[in-house]
C-alpha cells in the first residue's frame, strides 16, 4: 500500500515538474510565435495588419519578466522569429554552383547568412527590451515613450551600417500606403514609431488590466461602482488612446495621400524599361552574354520605336567593363536611334571594379556614371576580409575586387538630375533623401534579384515604394527577372512586370522639385523622441532623489 502511494506521489511529482518546465518555456514560445507573426506581415504572406498587434505579446512578456525579476526575458526569440521569417528569402541564394561554389559550402554560407541576420535581430530586440525596462521602470507612459524612442534609435543605428533591410516600417508597404505616407514627415522611423507606440499602448492596457485582476479589484466582494470605475481606469485608458492614435495617424496619412500630384506637360518624361530575364547562372557564359546583348538591344529598339525619351536597363544588364561597352550592339543601337539609355555594367577603379549605371546620350556617349555604394555583405564583399577572406570565398562573378561608390554621388542626365539606386540601396532611405535634397527630380532604380525567390523582389518593390513616397518622386524600376515597375509619388504601382519573364514597357513619369519635410530636415523625429524620453527619465529620477532626501 505504501509502495503504491509512494509510486503515485512520484508520478505526480514528475508530472508537476514537467508542468513547471512547460510553464517556464511558455513565455519563450509566445515570444517566438509573436515574432513569427510580425514576419508574416511582409511578402510572401503580406498580412500587414498583424504589425499593429504583433509587438503586444513581446511587450507584455518583457514587462512581466521584469516584475518577476527574470534575468532572461524572451525578447531575443521575438527578434529571431521576425527577422528569420521576413528574411527567409536569403536561403534562395542556395545552391551557388553557378558561381563555382560547391553544394555543401553553398549551403553552409547560406545558413550562415540567414542565421547571422536572424541572431542580429534577436540582439537588437534584446537591447531594446533591456533599455526600456531599465529606464522605464514602473511608469507605463514612460515605458511607452522610451520604448518607442529606443526602437527608432536602434533602427537608425542599424541602418547606418552595411547590413539592413527589415525595419518595422516596411511591414506596411505596399498594402497600407496611407500610413506609409507618414514617411514624408520624418522618414520610415515615423511609421516605426507609430507601430511601436500603438503596440505599447495596447500592451500597457492589458498589463494594467491583469494587475487589476490580480489585486482582486474585480472580485465579487467589490462594490459594483468600484468595479465599473476600475474597468474604466485600467482597461479603457490605454486602449482608447491606442485606438485614437491609430485613427489619428491614419487620418494624417490620408491627408498626405490625398494631395493631388501635379503633372505638368513640360515635366513629362516617357521612360522605357527592359526586363532582360537572363538567369544569373548564364550571365557568366558566352551564351548568357549573347542573350543579354540580343534581349536588351531588341528591347531598346522596340521602345525607341514607341517614342520613349529614355530606356532603363537592370543592374549588370551587360556584365562587362565600361571600356568594352562602346563595342556592343546595344550602344550601336543607341547611336542609331538617338534615344538616351541607362545601361547597367561594371566600372573600373584602378585594379578594382564597381557595379555602375551609365548614362548614354543620344550620340552614344557616356555623360554620367553612378556607382553602387551599398554593397551586399558576403554577396559582394567580405566583412573583415583580412580575417574571413581565407574562410569564405568571395561570391562575385568577376575575379577583380569589388569596391563601393562614393556616398555623396550625384547623377546628372540629359533630362536633369536623377536619384539613382542600384539594387540593395533601396533599403537605405538616406541614400534617396540626400539625392532628393541635392536636386534629384525622379528615381531610377536598377536591380538584379534573380538569385532569390519571388518574395524577395516583391519586398524589394515595397522598399522602392517607400522611397518614392518619402521623397515625393516618380520612380522607374528595372530588374533582370522581376519585378520591374513604375511607381507614382503616392506609392501607387502604375505597372508591374511578371516574374521570370522577358518584358518591355513604357510609361510617362514626371520630374518634380518638391521637398517633403523629411527631405528638408531628415529624420528629426528620432532625436526628438530620444531627447524627450531622456529628459522625462532625468526629471523623474530627480524627483525620486528629492523625495528620498525629504523623507529619510
């Protein structure tokens, strides 16, 4: 009898310990799941509306973990979930056998790239959580202010480096163009601040409601009037503010979105785009180069016969050096037809080379050149090459050493100054803002996304939409295999190509010299939030010290 009872107690003890382990793991599973939900806001799923609630579980867990003195809040897993899912397209670079990289090393490099950016995202969110709790303390309104400011500050810091893509702001593009228009005020961090603030208010409302329940404010022994007052205080206060803020921000965005776009005839520019559809695995071969010459030359002639003013080609449309461009059939066609062409090829700088976009005038002469300044880590250069160069093989299709262009380039064309962007640069709003402030009147985006799955070029298109809205410019986007597109200053896609198709298309865009608040002042909101939150923290800290002195 005693043995049975002892066995039963042992079994109950084991079940209890298992339950405790599951309970201890639950916050981490919730954090990972909510991060994954945020990752689903972008292509290929595009559930943009989830961004307005996906930070709530993280926020609640961070606050409750701090109250419980948990030294390991689950923010790290949220960051991995978000960035890992949003950037899963990175795995599309495998296999890289077309670059001469064997299958297994290709897989290792691919997993390293994907894993590294996911872990970096986890570190980012962990820093955010630690600072918010450390400085925000027990005051919900201060946590919201500091949480919003620090998230924006960290995104600004991250985007100043070479490895950047997945801001919270891009979760709203291209589906919620109304809110994306807040970017005209202070750049993408305006949208990021809106998302974090709304999530924070909802989370604080939930936390206060749970605190009220735990304090038995809603117990049956409480008077009805007390229960009603408590509900108004702990539930409605934050959720009503969150709802009001969400509506107000969308209303401001709608006002910006509704402004008419001037389309002056003298500012019109009919641009043609060629999507050559040459797989990257062929570009290095003689057959690939033959097809590239054929596709881009015939596409140029077709568009020239349609009466376009200029033709835009993708990044690396002709994978040869500048000195060899003049010998190509495409440049010969430019000389014959007399229509300006922007041709993607390779520039030279000593023993190194650049990925460049060249302007050929109506005489077939090069009159300007833009060099890609934001290179893809590992894809186009090796960070800390002196250390890692012998471990990770450079993935460039050329033997020479690739170098970035200057950060302060301007790109003058026969039609006025343009805002130029080559591929990865679409993720860096400051590149566009600076060129717009310097007089850029329209955007030329030249890319090659052929080595990724379809979700990546769609996210890339979403990035270009944000840049068009922020700078208030028309945009022409040419890619190798898709998605090529034309976008107006309100971010509306006028035309978008198919994927893995050969296409030519012409559209009229308009040169503009307007300057949004963001173009004029840059990201002024983030410093304002940081200064305001820092000032509020110092004031509260000073009050506490004064109170402690007065009440020994």
